[in-house]
């Protein structure tokens, strides 16, 4: 596998040329004193260094060895403990954390890039700090002052990790039917009993304690999701002075043997009279957990992006070195026995498609992160708009980025041919690792239903109107002749998306099945249109330096490729989204 190299040039280009994040930070009082351009660049450079040198180097052996389970204990592969300690000591787990409890309070526009850097280095490794950050976010938002003071500093420091315990053997998407019970105790704590499955990092040897966030129900709780509460359950109880006490009633029953992410411990967790503490309000635990889940959904989307970036780097290096046949227009390297496969149209198509979608999705991730920052640090209409666009685009980020991520890992495998299928080159690991990203944190089909049901139909498309207005404002401001080749297809795309949204909502009023029928295709139409918006913005920033800067020249040519070869994919998706739901339901179950 090619040595991992973080795309720092592209990240800086997005932050400071396309989105002008440094100017935005100076306009937000809570960020103005903590972050500027020089600080952000230094943070990204240091994160790249540790990821390239410490984390990427253990990815292959982590996949080959995997985690080991023995009598309730889990051992991570050689090198993981050392890399995790180095990462934690650098303060990376608390980079975006609450400054009142030891976090650094950095904006999402920066931490999203940090997440991509680490995911690209090794997806398995990224899950341990990633779940910890998400758990800390929920605790910070909903926990009592006492819980935050006791647990957050140790989580941000990496001394303790965090998990999210939702799924049970019989309850995945339908969390309303979970059976884990929480019984109130005289001291204000709760006794939890039950079992959870698919718990990432549920047991490991990286840290001295693990802080589980567990969904459970009180005996008299209302049925369904309205009866779910959220509890903090430590692996080891914590004494009043912060020292570790006796082992809690939490144990690991087994680990899953998986297709990929072998170095990530996916555990069965058993709760047997485990002491837990309420986070938030009784029977409102699902809303509190969604703080973490929505963070993780964007994070999972970034996992897909990271895998796609690593795949492109691997495929590009291979394509430049692999000699096979000659160019149809005559030898390009006559001194060699053959030309590199870079001369072949299909190889160039695959590489350009990967490059265009990786860079487009990275930019879209920045746009969504910007909305998250405005929703947190902004005020007035700006804050409300940030909240609405974040809600709209969270399912898009999770599903579209991971669908494209898997496509890009498979495309990279195709570039390598037979060498992409065997273990020697490491490419097949990327395919296996990335595959889970479409499944966990809510399958991509569920994300599509969330987008079209909760984020569109529930408010008659009001959230989408905000995105459409953003695109139309950009079009109006940048309709000069030099931008015409990008503005014209973008304008057509946003018109089509708006009309498609209206058509689906009208059809759904007559047939409720129409929403589910159109959901996945609609999400991808939205995705390609949103990435088109990003490529137009990147082209605008790159055009002034087209003749003098190779990076900007590559940007403009890649933008042209996206608009010519990839954006048209939305046309067939639109036709499919408009097709009647009856085509899915005419066939009786027994006829399948």
C-alpha cells in the first residue's frame, strides 16, 4: 500500500480560500481568541504527522492480527496501545471538547478535518477516540455538573474512553423495544441489567476505564421510544476523589468476528446489576443519545471519505508505476517496454472519478461543519439557519459519503486489478473496512428515510429551501462569463432538485409509500447536486491562479470533469425517484 499522505494543501485551500474560515472565526466571539489561521494550520500539520507516522504504520498489522478475546478481556494488536497513548497525550481526543472540563474548544470545521486525517490512517484505530469524543459530547450537553466534573476531564485526556450502548440482539433500528432495565436505588443511582451487542470499544486494553452510555428503561416506563432513559455506566466505579474503585457489573461476553475493522473491538456487553447514573431526564434518553448519534453519523460519513482518500492514493501510485501496453496515440515512454496504465482512458476515468468525489465530499463536509459551528457559536437567524441545515444534511453526510467511499475503495481495487484482490497490496482491506460504514449508526436506507421523512416531508421542505437559497445566492453573485461553464449546470441541477422535492411531496400526499420508494434515489440526487455546489465554489477560488499554480489548475480541470461526467448521474436517479411506489408493492411477499 502507498504511504499515507494527508492532503494538507487541499484542506488549507478549503478552509481559507473557499470558506474563509479564519474570517468567520474572528466574527464569532467564542472562537476569536482561541483559533486563527496559523493555529489551525499548525494543528492540521501536527495531526498529519502523528497519523502518517504513528497510526498508518500499524494499520496493516492491526488488520492481520485483530483484537484477541480471552476470558472477558480484549487485547488490541501490537502498537495500538503505544499509538493511542501518543495520540491521547497530544490532546487530540479533547480537540473539540468543552473548555470548562479540559477540552480545547476547537470548531467543527477543524475537527472534521482531524477526523478525516485519522480515519484515512486507520479506520479501526479512529473508532476508539471517535466514540470517546461522541460520548463526551452527549455527556457535556446533557449530564449533571457532578457527572461532567468527574468524567469529562479523564475522557478528554484519553485516560478513559467512551462507548454508546444502544443495540440489543432483538432491537436495532427500533430502539423502542429494548429490554435493558434500570431500577432506581436509594442513593440516587440505578441498577442496570441487560445485554447490548455491537458495542465498539466495549472492552479493550488501551485505557484504565471505559465509560459506557447505555439506553435502558425503568420498570414503569412508557412503552416505545418515549420510555427510554440514558445512563452513564463505568467499567470501574469511580470514587469521590476520582480514583478507581471496584469493578462494576459490566462484562464483555465475546467479540464479533467481522469482515473488516479487525483491530476495532466490537463487543457483546453484559450488564448485571451494574451501577449507573442518569444522564439528562427520565424517559428522554433517546433525545440525549441523539446528540452523540448525530455526531457519530457525520463522523461515519467522514470514515467513508477517509477510506476513499486512502484508496485513491494507493491506486494513483500503482497506476503511475504499472507498465502495461501502449497509448493508442503512440508510445509515451518509448524508452520503456510499455507505457504506464495512466495512458488508458478507463484508468484515468476511475482515478478522476475518485479524485472528484473525494475532494467534492471533503468540501461538502466543510460546508456542513460550518453550519454546525454557526449553530453552536452563532446567533439569531444565522444560528437558526445553521441548526436547520445541519439537521437536513446530517443523514446526507452519513449515507452519501459512505456510499461514495465504498465505491471509491472498489474503484481503487479495480485500478490495481488482480493486485487489488490479494492481501499483499493492502487495497482489499480498505474495501472490507469501509463496508461497515454504510451499515452502522443507522443503515444508509434509514438515513435516506430520515432525510425525506423527517427533514423534508415533516416541514414541507422548509429546510431544503434554505439550501436552495444558498445555492441560488451563489449563482446570482457569480454569473460572470468565466464561471458560466460551472454556473449553468449548477443552476439546472438546483432547479431540478427543487422540482423533484415538490413532486415527491405531492405524490406522497396521495400514497405514503412514495416517500420510502423515492428515499435512496432522492438522497443521491441531493448529494450530487450539493457536491456540484461545492465544485463551483472551488472553481471560483481556483480560477484566478489557473495559469500560475498547478494545484489550482488541477482543481479547475477536476471541476470540469465532475460537471461533465459525474453530475449527470443525477438524471437517472431523478427518473427512478419519480417512479410510482406501486412497483415496489405490486409483488406479494410469497412471490419474491
